[in-house]
C-alpha cells in the first residue's frame, strides 16, 4: 500500500522539512501532476489525507491552473463525489500553508482559528506550515491521529447507531452517565444516519469532531467550563490541579476525559455528562457559592482555588475572534450573540454588554431575547 498522506505543493521544500521532522512519510506531487480527472483519480488511490498548499497560483499563472489550493480541492471533491456510490474511499481534504492569515483575510476576515477557518473554507482542517513558537509541535501526532481514526473499531453493524458512536468515540462504558453522554452527542447532530460503515462516514465524523464537537462547549467541555460550573476562576483551578495531580477531583476528571479520535487537536476535553455527574456528586446538588460546598470543593482539589465572586457566571468570547477567552462575566452583564462562526447546533456564545456597546455590527447579532437589554445605544 502506498503512503496514505498525499502532499501537493508548487514549492514542496516549504512544507517538507516540518513533515519530515515530525516523522511523516508522504507522497509528493506538484499541481501539474494532478491537472486532469484521470491524474486526480490516480493519486487518490489509497489516500487518506490530502495536504494541499493554498497559494498554488503564486508559481503558475496559466489559465488552466487552479487559482489556489481551495479550487484544486474542489476538483478533488467533485471526483470523490462522482465515484462515491462505487465504494471508493473518501480522504480528509486539508490545507497546509504558511499563508493562514492571508487565507483568513480572503475569506471575509474569518478568524484564524483552524476550526473556524476550515469550516468557512469548506475543508476538513487547516494546518499551518509555520513551526509553533511556544508549544510542542504536534503536527505528526495530529496526522497520525487522523490516520488512526480510519481504522478505529465501530462495533457490530447490527448495533444501533448510538452504540456505534459510543464505540467510535471511545465512550467509557462502565459509568452511570454513559446513556446521557450518548444523548448529548446526538443533541449536537453528528453527521450519521444509520451506521458508520459507508464510505465517507468516518471523514464526516472527523470533520464534525474537528469543527463542532471538540472546539465548542457541547457534548465535550474544557476545563474553563468546569471551573465556571464550580464558581472558580479558570486559571486558578488549572494551576491548583497541576499542583495536586492526585487529588480526588483530578482523579474524577481523568475518568471523564475524552480520549477518543482527534483528541490531540485541542486542549484536554471532558465528556459533559461525566462532568455533570462529578459536579452533582461534589456539590450534592447545591450551589457552589455555598460556604460549606466551597470547602468540599477545596478538599476535593487539595487546596482553595480563587472563587468567582459574581452571581451566575458565564464564559465570554472575544469580540474579535469569537473564541472562548477563559474570562468570566455575570449573566446579568452579558448577552448572547448568533455568529456564523459558531455552529447552529451549539448554544450561542456570551459577550459582555460593555464590549458591544459601541459596535453596531455586534449589536445586530445579539439574540432576540437579549436585545431589549442593550438599548438602542448598547447601554
């Protein structure tokens, strides 16, 4: 079998060193090597991941050349669609570029977060060729994670789609929150109907994980969300757990950690159903603002973390990137907005009223139930 990663670039040396440094073995092609349908069909054989450069037209201005990598991927997509009913394999279609900022600008100033940018560009993921400056380079781990997801067990075809989802997502099956977790997964509308066996079903699931389920708080949540549930400052809770890795809370959270496909693409995520159970048991169903409950939470952490001193706290997003910031506001001082950068299956994000007071574009996307709270001038 040929190498399952196909790398297409008009200037291959711009991306090869990082791939090789991460231990990746790829097939290399130039845009001229995939200039017609027959050539595209040939390179798609046994391919599971396509890494496509974005600025292809920089080196080839002929009229027949694709304007950029997105156009060439659309040709790939058309070829795959044409042969999909013949059982042909369906690869992940990704962009691999050092022009992420340029791509974001050309896509109506889309935020550069790869999950938002990929969704806007109609590809599965965006990889940056630039080496990360302050974190470990996980490119090789991420690519291997994609490859591994093609081979994951999905259980028996005779099982319900819910059980196949649970198997594919590696849902812990000896918990009292397993059924609730599956309900929450279905609430986010994963792109499956009857089962995960047809060609392309796994790719659609991976795209859903990368662009909806994992980056946004839904059936999976991050530590910031857990901190707010416990009325604790997110940074303070994170630091406290780092200092107390054997605490009862850390142990409980480890049991609810998402370890399924593509987990390496994001900071640690947890099954929301598992977090719900942990918080309920820890607080005995009472408010975390209660003094006695605060002490119980501190005991579970191993130390007192800094509390949030606002009523009904919510996490807010940046008004520039629409990403969660780890910052908190009182629900009375925040409103929800309906932005295209958040999937419609996810609860709309919160922004501080003060942050949208002078921004007409932001005020225009405040959800209808909150518009009477901002007034005509945003105050």
